[in-house]
């Protein structure tokens, strides 16, 4: 007998698709998009169209494992859950007695985006008194940049793009990372809209764009300032809107904009002065321009200031007041669903040390007082995804570091574990999901049994809590209880949502207040071009960190992988290789030929790639798409051996793109 059940895509992707899973005899046999989902409308990306191949993969971990060989060698023996949990509890008690609980560090990010399974570890580690992880690897600087101008204002709904006459895909490779937004782009195009792409190289998303503008990496703040300079100079701003809704335009126009005429901006961005004039005039002439701002540009030393500056653009033309106009960076629905019952900040008895997740390499190799003596990794793969891979691997190889990894697959990180614990997939546990690309929330229930002895994140923390003698009532609750707690925690926004449909597993759109768009949630109630509370009250261009090497390295996502997830799926990687793409001039200057093996290098590391020579990459830029697993790499390192632990100007974010390399034949 076959049954079709609803579920949600659990991955770290702005689309958060609705799924229809056909189940036969306890197995998922087919996974399709849910046509009833308001944003994703029944389609999936190629990765999830065969999610059953991940869920029922022969590579799934099904039993706890104990290390028997050297670290990293993938030599383990199976053991029981009581033995594994007992060993962890004993070792942690010893570490706490010798070094204190801060010598234990959790490491997690976004293997699953479900609010409960993603965040419940916080409660456990707060109760333990462990070091706290600053989880800023993705886009904390983007949020900080938006907030500096817009405060807690809600981002424009993605559906509004259909009513826009000019969509700018700014630092967004939507074909890889936001494919369902392209539905809205195509719909707008049918109605006559133009589409521009602003990136550092010609990504596959160029196919949907009428115009492609390539800027030098890290130059977007200068570009936005150049556009605003032209708009102010030529009287192309909406003075009525500015008078009513904008704070500090006069100061901004008088003190900042004069420094950014097109010629100066051209020198920073590499775009011609004519292109900058064209961008400014086209943007100002549009009735309802919609900027869909991706995250690439926030991952530089100047990332927060760059996002802050780009966010100023719609204020000058009054785009916020127009249906279809505005800017969408990330959807933040945190105030609708309060995760406090899951994260339990109240369990922090005394504030403990904070370790930035981007600096794991330093934390494992140089941090003292106390040193990190145990690392507990769950739904993350730091050996692959964290910058400065050589330092991370050196840390993971420490004989005296007690590492536990809770995983679905034998990842590059799991190979370094002392104890590996088998994890469930999203089809095997309960959760509730919100999205950072649209306003839907959705509940998911288990639809197939877990294979072997795999357990969900929360169930493992409940076992560890029992082994350590934590008597708090929370640790006796189930994931379903916690979801109920989250949903009953009063929030005016959630109160207007149809919880019955949510309980039935349907995707439910959070209703936005009708005046959400012009309701600017800043201290002044206006868009704050001038933000008096910021130590730098006006935005400006800051240079990125840069490096002492000639080529900028774009470490961008690829369609077949999601960060390092799906590395287990050979079917998705057939015919693809870990490539470095270079412009013909840069390849020729180094005597490198298409298809050859090359090594990209800088002061932090060396990584072997297969070379692709293509004019789609501008001179001075190298592109390495995808966070590959070592088993699929031509050498013994992957792209993050080149990236650095340096942080962004604000909010301690990652700076993956702020990397330079040189390339030689390998
Ligand atoms: N298939 C797939 N989908 C994914 C992911 C994946 O790995 N694979 N990752 C997921 C995650 S965790 C996230 S956070 C999102 C991220 O998705 P996006 O928001 O799209 O962010 P990125 O892909 O990092 O960067 C987008 C683009 O920014 C460009 N870029 C880099 N530097 C600059 C710059 O200085 N200026 C400009 N204008 N452009 C620049 C890059 O070339 C890239 O094309 O995608 C999610 N979706
Ligand atoms: N070079 C480079 N590096 C990058 C990026 C880049 O663009 N370029 N992007 C960065 C960004 S934006 C992000 S957000 C990070 C993402 O980094 P991570 O959040 O670490 O993402 P993944 O690589 O997807 O690893 C998630 C792991 O969780 C496991 N998992 C899935 N579900 C569960 C579960 O329910 N329980 C447990 N215990 N495990 C589970 C999966 O099997 C997978 O191995 O990577 C960053 N790293
Ligand atoms: S990875 Fe993104 S596009 Fe693919 S199914 Fe999941 S949410 Fe949808
Ligand atoms: Mo991310």
C-alpha cells in the first residue's frame, strides 16, 4: 500500500520547499514538490527530487561507532548507545573536573533548519556550562547591514517581485541558491520587467538577465554610492518620500556622496563610468525596482558596511512605497515564533566563554585557559565548511581532543571522531520550519522509521542529559512537546495564523500587517541613512581585507551540493569535477591549459583542482564552486584550505570571498 505524506525540505536554502513523499512499506519511494505550497508551487531542485536516495542511501550511519585507528583514518568498531553515551559522560566528567566545563565546545550550524532539532543542543550545552559557539558563519554581517538602516523592518515579500518593472539580482546566483524565486522573475518578465545581474563573474543566473554588470570583489558599496551620487547630482531622487520617510538624507548627500563620482567608483569596481551612469539612471527611472540581495557580498571584511550601503538605494527613489518595489535580503520571522522554550538561555548559570565558529582552527590549536578538550559536532561538517581547513584539520587530529560527531554520513569531520553517533534525516523526526526566503511556516512529522539505531538530535541530548544527571523537566519532553511549547508561546503575529492547517502539515503563510511596508521599525520610525546610534553614523565605502596574491577567489555554491550536504550522492556529481575556473588571459600568463591539473595557493594552503578556462570569468578572478568532500577532491584538501578566519567589520561574520590566491600547474 502506498501513501503520500507532506514534509518540508530541511536544508539551509531560502526556498524551504514543501514536499510530497510517497511511502511504501516504510520506505520513501518518491519525493515530489507540493503544488499547494504558496512559494515553491510543486517543484523541487534536482537534489531533493531524489531525496529518497539520501534517506535510504547505503552510506547512512546506523550504529554508534568507536574509533579504533588513528584520527581521520575511518577505522571504527560498532558499539551500543548505552556504551557510547556512558563513555561520553565519563570523559566529560573528567574534563570538567580537570579543566572546567568551558573546555567542552559544541559545534553546529544548519544541516537541518528545523527550529527544534537545529536549536535544542543550546539548552543542553547551556545547562552543561560549556563554551558557547558564536554561530556567524553564514550572513550575520548581512543582517547587521540591513538593521543599521532598516532596524527590524520586514523585508519585501518575494511575491512582490512579480509586480516590479526592474528586478536586480544583486550578488545572488539564483539558479543555484534560490531557484523558486526565478518563477517570480519569469512572471515579472512576462509582464515586461527588465532583469539585471550584479556579480563578480558571469554565473549561470546570467541566462535570466537582460544586463550583467561585473564588479570587482568587495566593491559593491562603492557601486551603490556611485549610483546614488548620480541620482542626487541629476535630481533623480524622490524628495517627497525622502522628506516623509528618510532620516539624514541631507547629511548623506552633503558629506558622503560627493566622494563617489563615477570616475572614482570606476577605479574601485572596474565598471566603466558609463555603466555606473546607466545603472543609476535605469534604477531611478524604474517605477518599482526590486532588489533581491544575495549573501555573497556580505562575506568580506567590509561586508556589513557594504550591505548597509546597498540597502540605502530604495530610500532615494521611494521604491518602498510602490507595489513591487523594495529590497529583499533575508526574511526574518523570528518574532513570529519564539524559540526560547528550545534554546533555554535561562539555563546559563553564569555567562561562559564565546568561541566564534569561523575561528575553530585557532580555537582547537591555540586557545588556552582552558584549552578545548572536547568538541561535540552535530549537523555541521567543519572539516569541509569552516575556513582555514589546514588549522581545522590540525586541531581535529589532536590526540588529546575528545571529538563526538552526530551525523547521517561518514563525512570528512566524522572520520576524525572518537565517537560517531548515527543521526536521523528529516523524514524520520518531527520539526517545525520557517524560511529565510519567504513567509511560510510548516510542521513536519516522521514519515518513515529511522534506519538501524539512528536518533534525532533532541533524543541524543535527552540521553546525554540523563547520563549526566540533569533533572530539569525539559529533558523529559519529546520533540513534539517542544514544538507545542514553541507554538503556544504567545506572539501576536502567530496568533493570526491558522494553527489547525499548520498542525495538519500544510505550509501556512504568516499574514503580514497590511501597512508592513511603510512601517519602518527603526528608533526614528524612518529609514536611517543617518544612524545616530551607530559608531559610524553614515555609510561609506570600506575596502575589503584583500590578501597578498593576484587573483580573487570566489568560493561560490554549486547547484549539485548544498554547502557540503549531498556530497554523499554520487548520482548528483556524475560527470562533474572539482574545478577552478580562470579567464583565458590569466591561464595563458601562467602557461595553464584547460582540463589540466592546477594548484591554487596562498599563505594558508594549497588546493589541487581541474582547470576550466572560460571568458565567463573576468581577468583577476578565479572561481571554485562547491564545498566538496575530500573523497572527490583531486588532492588532499578542498577549497577552505585557502579561505581565512578573518571576520567581517560588524557581527563577526565569515569572509569566505575575501580571499586571494595564485595558481600554478599541479
Ligand atoms: N545549490 C546550493 N544552494 C544553496 C547553497 C549551496 O551551497 N548550494 N547554500 C545555501 C546557503 S547556506 C546560503 S547562505 C545561500 C547563499 O546564497 P546566495 O545568497 O546566492 O549567496 P552566495 O551564493 O554565497 O553568493 C551569491 C553570489 O555572490 C557573488 N559574489 C561574491 N562576491 C561578490 C561581490 O563582492 N559583489 C557581488 N555583487 N557579488 C559577489 C558570488 O559570485 C555568487 O554568485 O544559498 C543556499 N543555497
Ligand atoms: N568555501 C565555502 N565555504 C562555505 C560556504 C561557501 O559558500 N564557500 N558557505 C558557508 C555557509 S553560508 C554556511 S551556512 C556553512 C554551512 O555549513 P554546515 O551547516 O556545516 O552545512 P553542511 O555542509 O550542509 O553540513 C551539515 C551536516 O549536517 C548533517 N545533518 C543533516 N541533518 C542532520 C540532523 O538532523 N542531525 C545531525 N546530527 N546531522 C544532520 C549532514 O549530513 C551534513 O553533513 O558553510 C559555509 N562554508
Ligand atoms: S534545497 Fe532548496 S530548492 Fe532544493 S528542495 Fe530544498 S528548499 Fe527546495
Ligand atoms: Mo549559509
